[in-house]
C-alpha cells in the first residue's frame, strides 16, 4: 500500500470540496472520449459470446503519472467510476468488482483510489435464446473523476462488438494478463478469519485471526461512507487471540447495522493479502478491549522514526550512523584490529594499501548483510527480535569471549598460525593479508553493531518497517558508513608518511594490542555474567584456561625448533584441549540467569522499576511523568550513558524533584515485550530513552548519546510539574 501525495485539488480559493462540487456539476457537459490524463478501454475476456453463458468484460483505466481515479468509497473527496450499461435486449450488466485501493493522502484529506492503472471487471449475462452466427454490441457510458492538483470529470462511450457462437469460448490471450492481475487484487472472503467488530466512543476495532501468516502492516478500507475519520492513522495490534486494527470514527459517524470493508495486510516481505470483512459492530467501552501490543505503532509526527521523510533520508541517516559508529564505545575495543592492520599494510606496501581497505569494507558489508538477512528472516517468521539480537544469546557471547581470548594470545606470541587463524581477527601472518582485512571488518561489525549510534536508530526503525529490498539497502549504507574512514585512509597514500617505518617497534605494538583483546574478553565475560550467574562465569574462566593450554601446546609444537615428532603429538593434543575448552564454555551458556538488574539499590540513586507496558499505561493515565531506559548489558553505549549522564548527582536530584518514575527495560536477554515496545517507538535497538510528561504526551525521544545537560534540558522542555 502506498501513501501518495496526490489528492483532491488544493486550490486556495475553492478548496478540495468546492472543486469536487464543480467537477460533479460539469460532468454532463464534458467532452465525449478519453482525456489526456486517463485512457479508458472496454475489453472482453472471451473471444465470443455463447448464448446463456455469462462472460466477463473489463474497463481498463490507465492514468498519467501523478493522476488517479477513485474506489467505490472515495474517502474524504472524490467520485467512484460508474458505468451506465447500454446492452442489447435480454442482456444484463452487473456492477464493477473493485480491486483493493491505495490510500491517497492530501492533508488534511485522505482519499481511496487507484494510480498507474486498474481494470474494473463486470459480468454480462446474455439470454439463452440468443441466435448464433451474428454479432452483438455491448457497452455503455463510463463516467469517472481524475485528480492530481486539480480534478477533472471524464466520460466516454465505450462499445465492443463480439461474435455470437455456440460452444465454450476461449480466453482472449491479448488481455488475459490484465484480467488475471485484476482478480489477484480482488478481496477474498474473510468468513474464516474469526472477525469481531467493536466500537468505542471514538474508535472502530476490527479483530481478526488470519488462517496463516503474520501481518506486518494493515489498513481497513470501509465500504460505507462517513464511518471512519479517513485522515486519522490506523494501528495494527497483536492480541492474545490474533490481531486488531483500530481506526478513529468520524465525528458525525452514523454507524450502519453491519460494518463492511476491505482489510489489506502486508507481511515482512511486502506480500499483500486482501479480504472483505463484515460484521455487526458491538458498542463497548475502550477498557473492555483485549490488551494488545503494536506491530508497527503510530508515533507522534515530531518523533516518528527520528523524523525520517523517506528512503533517501533513511539512506543518508544510515551512512551517517555507520560513520559515527566508529566512535561509539561498542567499537572501541576492536579499533586496535583496524589500527594495527593499517599500520602494517601502509608501512609495508603503501601503494597496495587500497586493496586492504576494500577487503576490510567487503568484510563489513558481508557481515552486515548476513546479520540483516538473518534478522529479516527471523522477523518474517514471527520472531520478536531487534538489531543486536546475536548478543542476546549467551552461547554467542561465549564464542566471542573465546575468540578474543585466542586473538589476544596470538598477539602476545603464544602461538603463530599464519593465515588460517590470523585472518580470524586481523592477525599478523599470511602472505597478502587480504583475508585478514576481510575478517577484521567482519569481526568489527559483529562486536560494534549491537549499540546504536546517532541517526542509526532512526535508520534501523525505518528499514525494518520496509520491504526486504529497501531494508537491505539501508543496511548496506550503514556498512558503507562504518567502513568509509578505513577505505579513505587506504586510498590516500600521502597519509602514509605519518606512519612509522616497519621495525622492531611493531612487535611491541602488536603485544600492546593483545591487551585490548584481553580487555574485550573481560567485558564479554561480564556481559555473560549478567546473562547467567557467578558459577557460569567461573566455568567460562575455566574454559579459557583450557583453551589457553591448547594455544600454548600448539605454539610449542609448531615452533621452528620443534621436531616432526613433537608436531605430531602437539597438533591432536591442542585440538583435544580446544574442543574440551569450547565444550566446557558452551555448557555454561545453559545456566539459569540469576536475575537481571532491576531497581537501583543505592539510596541516593535513581529508583529504577522494571519496565512493563501496563505500568507505563498506568502511570500515564495518572498523569505521572515517566522516563524509560531501554538498555542491555552488552551495549557499552548504554553503560557509558548511565554512568556519565543518568547516575549523576544533578540528574538524580532532578528526578526526585519532579517525581519522575524511572523504568528500566533490560534487553540483555531476549524479551519479546521489550522488542515490541522498541518497535512502537520506531526503533529496533538500544540505547533508547523515552520521556513522558505534560509537555510530551506522545513521548519525547532523547539522543543515543547522553550528557547530563541533555537530560536536564529535556526534563525542562517537557514542562514536567514538580511535586
């Protein structure tokens, strides 16, 4: 479904309604024939007419760019396309079958119609006593309204001469695709969808359970006029028994006994399903509706998806977010991989450094594509996950901890394995090192992506609400932004004059980088502890000792002075130790968590409460200001923000003065409730900071990087009333 800008005239003197009246009044006097903006043609699906056998005709309307015609219910303004049949005696012409429409937005109006082209099908019933061997002429007068920035009436006399023959008529191959395309857009029967309709004082709620599939977007097109406020946004909710679409009622709505309309659903892959639903709408109070969580929630215009206006801005935001990601705390532990690789290649081969820059960029992009593809596939399967989902798995954290520990041992010189293991972390061996640069980019991406840089959150929120090809394009620009600084350096040979010449200092530099790797392993072990318990961390440390023994054994057995016999013993023994260490480590990932951080235990700190949507709704209903911190132990940006901005004396004091209730949404482990809540704010990753108050009833979203001043200013700007 598209939300196009096209709509009823916005002429300031007349306005949309006046233009519509003028168009309708002049329709009888308009010229006969198709206009310059819409071409119309009457088509027959059958090659001839068989007496007594119904056949199908179609009116094909092809609109010029930016022009549109209207659906059976045109919405706030417009007129539906009509046919006045002129048929031979005994023939009966049926009504149009309407393919599901598009939304056509021209604020403050919303209309329903068609752009590009549409074929409206109708059935013709010929009499059984019709004589064969001759021809018949079928047709009639077609009236339509075509609009862009102005609205013009159109009319045409359409006639079609067909032969009359006995026997089953074959399909007209020249137009078969148009009829098939139109039927593919006709709404199906929603009788099996367990539909219920309710009205509250201000909303229509359409509850349903699709027989299969998981919708990502939904829109309900009412067949009756003056039921809904067409321009108001609609919202898709997931309930315990299925889904619900909620739409605002028209202020002067006069509800019929039974409400009917077309429900159009779109899944994560952009596939569309349309069904016709009908039912008696039972009047209830809002509180009686079953609880639901937004699938793609409406966000206030000031904060919707960070203010992104379209794909172009999303791509720019993604590139900027990837660029800034290099400066985020998440990526700092692995910067040493990039730094040393650039120093080594620039010093050894300044003219060939560009190859390593491209290899590094390729590693970043391939890893982004792999993670994004997995994320999109899992979400399409109904999984409630977001960006950084890989670090919500304790097993994956164990893998990364062991990997960085081994990389550190390699940098310390405990063992040398050449290209094979060196490439896994930007190691120092290998002949050309291109695999090293590629894997360095991939590893940097894996560790860096869980946190959200400025602009990156908006881009991710936009991407995961779009069809997969647009989402992958956004992720591509995110990877290009992250790789851009390294590629730029590799393509600027003049910068190599600032790089020291290769020499003994590089061995010392390599060992210093090893401490960065060990520091990263410590951070990952801490994250693992937050996900599990103290005993599991102890087990992980024991696994690292065994893996360290494997590395030492391998190093001794492959040293230049070692003999063939030592090598034959060392290699299988090292493999045994390595397998044992990994087994012990991955066993710890099965440990039950001791409990994630909830409320602060410090008497002078912020008194955090665990997050829940029900608690948020309760506090907002009571008029209490609310601050929500979406965080995770594996998000270093989150931890830095908490220490340098949130848990500072000035901010703590301001929270107490204003009576703000602080809720912590801890996403360290997978939590579908928190994932859905992030999506309701147009975000797919952490950190995210949300503030509600009298001056921010629709939520104020704070930046991904906080300072005490930013937090204090936000509190003042929403005019939270002190108690």
